[in-house]
């Protein structure tokens, strides 16, 4: 492998506390509603720095909403999300009380987070290299030369060093998803969010993308939150697995416990349907 380029709403209460030492992400009584429908119901959980957490559960249980809240694509309805000791969803007001964050605050905290979506979302008019360098240059302020060098290193990492000048339409679905992974890593995120990244791929392309993500999980210290129905992958890369149902965590633990001897009947019935 080449040299590793992956070095390492409702106002919140005034007495809301930042995350504990070691916590990189904490959801503190987080509620998300869409109209009258509550998708996340007073959700409390934390993710340690460097931890790999997989969210499992039936469709509609709120898993992807968690990632979208972290990526600030949605706003919380109540509660606070903390990232690296800072409120993501809120910011201190003039009186010291937390209030909903403005866009400037969201952009600043969001720099710590990268996301790979179900769909590849590449810019079709840009070549692969530019797809990867655009955000580091315009968001992080990297020089063009440095951004391109890092992009080439990442393309080598994901096995696409020869596709620098290709357009997305010239790539297979698996190759496009690899470019999307490289693009997320180019932002040097502390946290990588993975939202069903193989669901849009043909079955024969799934294994290659999952192998790449396994390599990233096992060779870097990036914190990962992953939504997936690939249970063998979840077992391989996870430090903690959380089972969601109806917007709540009904069970969490090490993968051997959740997949081998779950406590909750809902977990057992879900796993029996997908394994």
C-alpha cells in the first residue's frame, strides 16, 4: 500500500453540558420531527474518538436521519448534538444560553465531518481529480498543488490512480463510489459517515467497496458511523453496534454480543430476517 494519506429549532437548556472526555460525538436528548411524525425520540448516545459504530435496524427507524443531522442536512427539533466538545446544532448566545446555530457556525464544525452517500453525487461535468480537489481548495483553503497531490494519493489508495482524467460517466458504479470515498477523505475528516454506501451498487461490485472500507477502518484512526444492511461488514469493522427501532436505541453492544446473543426480541427478529 502507498504511504498512508490518512494521518492521523428549540433552544437548548442553559445548563447543557459538553461531551465527556473521550467523546467525539454525543447526542443529548435529541428529537427530530417531520411535521407530526417523530423520527428520533429523545435520543442519547455517544461515540468515542476513533470508535467505529454501526447503526442497524429496519427502514424508517431513524438511522439515516442521525447521519443527516450530523452532516447538518437537517436541523434538530430539540436537544443538542455535540462534536469534539462543541455544540453542532447550537451556539452560545449573548446571554451564554445555547441557541440554534447559524450557518457560519455549522460550516466550521462541519469541517470535522465527511459523508459518503447511497448515491455517489459526483459532479458529472468535472473529471475525477477535480471532483476530489474542489472542496479542499474552496472549503479548507488548500493550495491547488497540495490538493491535487493528496487527491492522487487517495486515488491510489482506492485503486483508481489511472482514472484521474476520467469523467464519472466513464466509471462503473463501484468506481464512482470509490471516488466518492476518496472525495470524503480528502477533507481530512475526524468523523466519516457512511450511509448504505453499497445499496446502489450491482451485487458484484459490493465486495470491492466493502473491502476498501474495511482497510480504511483497520488502518486509520478515523471515527466512523455507518448505516448498513451488510451485517458481515458490520461485524468486521464495528467496535459498537446499535439497534434502532422507532427512533430509539433499543440495544447496543459489541458485535459479538449483538449478532451472537442479543437481549431484545426485536433485535433477534430483525437479525433473523436479514442474516
